[in-house]
C-alpha cells in the first residue's frame, strides 16, 4: 500500500536565467506557431498554424485574415495559447525545446508595425495591405517551457521580457 503523504517530486524546475534566455530565443526565432483558440460556436478548442514574428518589445505578433475561423474566435474570446518551437531534423521530437504561451490576443497597430513585420516575414508583402488582414499582438499571461527531457519551467510575463 502506498503512503498517501508520499508525493512525487515536482517536475518543474525553478526558473533560471538559462530558461528565460531559451524562452526568449524561441520567440525571437519563431516565424510560425500553432495557435489554439476557443470556437465561439461550440466552445471546443481549435488549433491552427499561423505566421509569427517577435514584436519590437519581444511580444509575438501575427497577421491574420478576418475571414478565418481563428480570427473570429479571437474576436469573441481573446484568450489563446501558442505553441512555439519545432522539432529538429533528427531525434525524438519530444527532446526539442518548445514554449507554450498562454496569452491575450489584442489588435496591434498594423500601419506602425508594417516595416518591422515585413523585415522579419518578407513573404507577407504580398498580402500585408489587404483590407481583411489585421495584426494581433499576443500579450503573455503565463508560459510553460519544455527545454528538453527533464527541463520543464513555468515562466511569468516578466520572464519573457528582453
């Protein structure tokens, strides 16, 4: 019989400078991410892939069409989650660093951020000025970093600031 007072050790490590740097580097290098939103019609989670760039302040930005289901979902409920980081070409995908960012999506100044966005994602030049596209900023609420096997951290919005 197991003693109910025996609890496994917390697998979450104390957040340190290395974890903060890795999380910031994942955001800085990201050019796409998985976005999870809540479907306003069903309340069910819905995930999609989006283009992503870090804003001048390090907070992720995306350019999305107002015609898309995920943009309608963000308009109805701005709470969302981003999964940033992709597996490398070799090895177990679960050993590669990734960051889950819980965020609040808010409209960003598309005109003011145009040069910045396009400098990091030049392919968007083709559609940046389309009227149905809007720029969103993902203001962090919390983050969970998996830096590889046995390297799990919880981060605050302040941990993500450059």
